[in-house]
């Protein structure tokens, strides 16, 4: 749930090109792009005021003309035919631009937080998938991260053909979604990925819509009143950026840790605290949600036969940046915040392996949220580089740590959590792009505010539709997966808010992930099934495919002789309990005290009862943060958690 280093674009809402500027196009319009088929695709940009602009599309050989307004803005709507290509689009004004290798197909916006941002290279099936990802009919566009205090007119990014060189760094969920559509429909697919790890839904919602709720008035007032003084805002931006650079400086050897030699073998770390490794810092009471610099150390005992040999050191993913030492010598580093989920593999030269005892020291810089070495235990290991079959030495266990410093709190106007700033900088500029729909994977950052999410999430969806002005386009989202957020069932409540959105907002769909999460890792690596399940909704609802697109979704209940019968939608060809009797059902009476219940499949419904509850009134299912229950339909799609009286 990460982000890159804070970069704030503090500009007022103005056209990209000022008076007198030459013809310019937004970056979303470029070579290799996909335009929505069978629609009226907008082509727009900026030029000199009151200038004639002509747009010619090669698929129909028609020319569309317009004249720029007083600020140099122009726009035309171009009729697109059925899927195909490649084509060209020629724009003529004071100069001529020719956009090449244009395809007509299906265009989808792909957005959310870190599980949408999660790159294909880190997915469970990355090796085989990347090797086979040569799909010239799939085009990829990643919007560069940007906070904006006013709605902008352009983003940064470029269209790329999907292939083994470009797919590894692209959103895994978006890739698998697009691949499924491309293969099932045999049409080009354009995927516009715009996401930012760790961000709440209100950051992706407009000021106008958020103003209807009243929950964010103070933050919005701070943001929009401060930004009126542009010079003051710019000075504040420079101050914050300088501060962060100082805190993240790997070269400043005066920083604590470097200056005291915390990486050296002769350094006495006996008074350092113990820490479990691997683990996210946020899950450990002794560290918590620390944003700053932490040093970690552990001693390694290796076999004598490894002495004098090159070794390979694997640390799993490190959140976020690291500088790694063996025996006081640097062996590897990653200083890119956006690589927070990339496993670290470093080579330890034979010259450092002079005995059977090694000292591993790591300086970790975390700028946002969790922090730490958060992979699986089996990812932490060291072994001979030339003999990987030799039994590795595993590094998981108790390490030592010391906090070097904590970052000072960043003002809200520079924070990716601030309401509306990502809508302004990463969504609003795409509003003219004709699209088929949107997919969304987010909710983890709102899981402590589930009741609020019941209103702001549907509001965000309607806000996007109002922004695009393309009607009630399909919006499919991922229900958050099991994860150990703590004792309170906050994620179950958030999943319920997502489930309720299906009935509140038309043309929405939800991919359930209760069977493919990881209670110990907020970023489960099975993104293939996530993308496929989103695609099932689209294929069934938008492309006319006759298939089962969802697992069982709670519809209603009826009380029968001391039992409650649960009725579902999306039962497919029948209900199934995987691996034995149904689990994770609870039942309550009027006292609202829930008891473990027996649940039995009866046709397309389920009968729930308990000897401890003679007069039941409510049932809940999968109602915990880490629940991995076993109700499916026969098509292998899991049921959503639910609570009948929540």
C-alpha cells in the first residue's frame, strides 16, 4: 500500500497550452493507443486561439473540423467503427501531428490502491505469464503518480504494446483482466492504469461530490484555501521536498547509523530490541505504522564449505528502500520507492566470506504506511550462487532493530490521502477519453471507516460517471481479501459495504477474493484469478457471454421452525461446500449475540441453526478479518461474506 516520493503539481486549472502556443495533444492521445470502438471518441488538445483544427481518421477517411476557443482549447467527436486497425489519426493546425498504430477496441480504466498497483513481475504466476505476454493487440498506459490541488488537464505517461518487456511493470490485475477480454472477444484492448498504493477512495473523488457528505469539509477547506496563494504553496512544496530528501539521503554519512557504524561486525547491538522477521512493521506493536528509517541486523551461521564462495542473498520484498550490508560491506541497494513490492536478490562476493559467521545489516527507509521486510519466511535465505541445490540457510526469525528517526508529519496538502487530490491529478485529465468501463481494487485504506464507505464509495462511482459524461458505464470492483487487521472485524464490515454497493448502484459488479487472499500478507500474489473474476462480470454483462460471473451473493432470509433459510443470487448450477461441512456461519437471537452455527445446503439455499439459539433473527457468514470460508457455487466461485441485519 505504497506510493512514490511526494511530488506535488501546484498549478491552477488552466489549459496546457497558453495563448500563442503551437498544437499540443494530451499524452493519453498518442501512438499505439486504443480508441473505444463503435462510439464517438473525443480527440482534443490545445493550439492558438481561434485557429482552425482538422482531424482526419483513417478508418473512415472523414475529416472533422473545429475552431479553438479564446483559451486555445479544441475538441471533436470522431465516430469509430468496429474493432480493428492499425489506423492513423492526423491533426492539422499550425503544425500537423500524425498519430500512428491506432487500434479500435475496448478501453478500460483500471484504478485503486496497492493491490491494483501490484506489478505482474511479483504475481504468483509471473514467470510463465511474462514469457507468454506478447499481445500486440493489448495496449498499456500507466498514469504517472501526481497530487494536484486543482483539476488538471493532462497526465504523464505513454502507450506501450504488451510484451515481455512492458508487461512486468504493469498492473497484474489489469493485465489479467485485459488478457481475458482480449482472448475471449478477439478484439484489441486498451488498459489505462491509474492507481496509488495506500490511498483512500476520497482521494479519488471530486471536491464537489465530497462536499455532499460533509465528512471531509475541514480537509477540503484547508486544501482549497491554501492553494489560492500559489507562491506560498510553492515555497511550502520546496520546504517539504527538501525535508524528505534529507531524511531519505543514503549518501549522507553523518546520518545516525552511518556515523556510528551500525553495519559493522564489531558494533555492539546488544541493547537493540528484538523484532520478528519477516513482518510488516505496522503489525508489530513495538514498531507500528512507522514512517522513517529503521536499521535491522541478524547474525548468520553458514556451513564451512561455503567459505570463500560467492553467495546469493534473498530478502523478499522490502518496504520501501534498503541499503544492505554483509560484514559491514554494501552488497546491494534499492532506492526507488515504487519498488516496495519487488523481492531483493543480492550477490555477496566470496571475498567477504572468510568464516562461518556473517553479519547482515539493513538500513530501511519507509516513507508511507506499513514498512519492513514483509514477504514469506521462505523468501529470506542465503545460499551458494553456483550451487542453488545446496540447502540454503533460512533467515526468518528474531532479528535486532533500532529506529534511526521518524519522519515529521507531512502537511495534508502534500499527502496522497488528501480528499480529491488524486481525482484532480490522475483521473480528471482522462475525462475526455471514450471508455467502455472501469475496474477498481481498493478498500484496505478505508477498512476502519466501513459505515462511511457505504456512502462515499457509491458516491465516488457516480462521481466518475458524471465526470466522463458517458452514462452509467460498467464499474467492477474487487472485494478486499482476508488480512489480519486486528481483533475488530473491520474488513468484514468493509466487505459488507462493498456488497451493499451492488444493490445501490446500477451496472456494478464485485469480484470476491475470500479464497485467494493471504491473512498474513495484505498483497496476496494470486492476481490471475482476481483479474479473471473481474473479466467474468464484463464478459457476461457487457459482451453477452453466457457464463456464471459471480459466486453466491446474499439476497434475503426467512425464518423456519427455529432455523434461518438464506437465499442467494448467483448460485450458478448449484451450491457447494469445499473440503467438508460449511464453515464460518454464525446465528443470533434478539440479543444480537452470535453463536457458531450448523449450516446445510438445501437446494439453492442454506439452512442455518444452533442449539444455543432457539429463536434466531440473524445470520452472518465469514464475519472476521481473516475468514477463509468454504461456500462456493459449482463453477468454483466463492460466496461473499454477509450479515443479514448489519
